[in-house]
C-alpha cells in the first residue's frame, strides 16, 4: 500500500516519462490543467490519472493495479 505522497511521486514520474503534462494529458485524454494541478498538489489524483500510472485507490490507500 502507498500513501498519497508516494502515489503522487509515482504519477509525477509517469508524467515526466511520457514527456510532460501536455503529452500525458493528450495520451490519456485528461485535461492538462487538471494534470498540472495534480503535479502542484492542489488536486488529489483521480481514478483515470491514477490508472494511467498503474495505480488504484482502495479503502483510502493507493496500490499497484
């Protein structure tokens, strides 16, 4: 199980590996401003963002799919 900080770090790495927020949002059909808010810590990652990074939230904790 992962905490929120660890999950965001994994998502951040996946975004950078994809080529940045613009490429990630285009590839996964997620709004770029939302992706940037997740990176800035203003918004908790949603289901689609987490799934794109290979994560899922279950019982309040993050885990790998």
